[in-house]
């Protein structure tokens, strides 16, 4: 009986390690583009973005900017930097697919229209920016 219990425990530990390594392997296959922009506070900001975006669309305001990176599959990621915290990401935009909004170092980030296949990639980019 004790021998069987030990085998079950070892088996469960093995499964947990296997699941953990699969998750890390999936994340290690994600390659992000690094880019640096000047934020609205006059400091450089390093961004980690999923690969494949086109030329960003940037709207300058007197207190900051709103910049959007669009991908061929219609997914998008926007950055809003506003030194007065007056600008807000439009609630009128119709979002499809997965959406996530984060405030990182007083800068708002949002992705939308992200497919199931690319969600891990966009989440990994946001998590990496949050960790820095």
C-alpha cells in the first residue's frame, strides 16, 4: 500500500513538471520585437511587441500621444501616454476576439481583435513589459 502511494505521488509530480515545462517551452518559442519610443514624460520607453506589425499610426496631443500597431490579421495594440491622464481609450471601438487593457508605468496599453492562436503572444508581450 505504501509503495503504491509513493508511485502515485511520483507520477503526479512528474505530470506537474511536464505541464510546467510545456508552458515554459511555449513561451520560449515566442519572439518579440523590441522598440524604443519617447514617452510623454520625456523618457525613453522600451516596448516588447509581437512580431509582424506595420508602421504604427500615431496621434500627437499637446499632453501626450496615442499610438496603434496593426497586424495583418487585423489584431491591434495601442499605447496611450498622457501626462495629464485626461485621454481615454475609446469605448466606442467594437472589439472582436480577445482584448486586454493594462496600465504599465502610468501608460495605458490595450490589445484587441486578437485570435486564440495569437493570444499567448500578446499576453507574453504585456507580461514582459509589466515585469520590467
